[in-house]
C-alpha cells in the first residue's frame, strides 16, 4: 500500500529539486556564455544572483530540515527570492520586447561589500548591454523561459510556505 509523502518528505524533495534546477540553470547560462558566446547583461547577472541565492537557501533548508523554525524561514526566504527572480525576469523581457523603456549600463549595481562581479567575474561580470536574450528551444527566448520558471517558483514557494506553517 502506498502512502502520501509527509510534509518533511515533500520539503526535502522540493529543496533537492531547487538545488538541481538551480545548478542546471547556472550550467545552461554558462554554456550560453562561454560555449555559444552570448555574454550576460546586468539583468542576466541579477537573475544569476537570485538563482545562486535560491540554491544557498535550499542547501541551508536541507541541512536544517528538522527545525520547524528554519523550515518556515527558508520557505519564506525562498518565496521572496522567487518574487525577486520574477521581477528581474519581467524587466529582462520588457527590455527585450520594448515595453519597458530604458537600457542597462555595464555597471552591476552591486555594493562594494557584495562585489560578486569583481570577486567572481567569470560568472557575475556583465559583458553586454541589455536588450536581447538568446532562443532556448521551440522559439522560446531565455527571458520568456525565465518568466515561466518564475511563475512556477512563486507558486511552489507559496505552497511550501503553506506546508511549513501548517506543520
């Protein structure tokens, strides 16, 4: 007889999937950057930072999965990161499609105490101005894919917050 997974089981699977998808996203971004020559813009770098932060929260959540307080904190933090990812993705799509005016400069906008673009330039240094994202599959651009992924991230994060608060 099969039993439905417990809240803790769902939480563990969720955070493992966040780690796997995050690593896949970073790998794809680096392949497009170094393998195909599509340099990242400032907004793309911000998306990478959100994805890395989501992965860090997932790691913390997995290491502290037996603590209800940490489960709540990581779930709420994950929701905040998903919303931030959606905002950056929307702006990327808006600049690409022209419904958001303005362009990005080459400054990452990161403060000196969090200068990822200086510390890890191979991953976080902007190479190009905003305005274009490459096509992934089936005519879907990277910006469009990020929007879809952001919606999924927000919805699953909301569910995980509900699960964490319910326990």
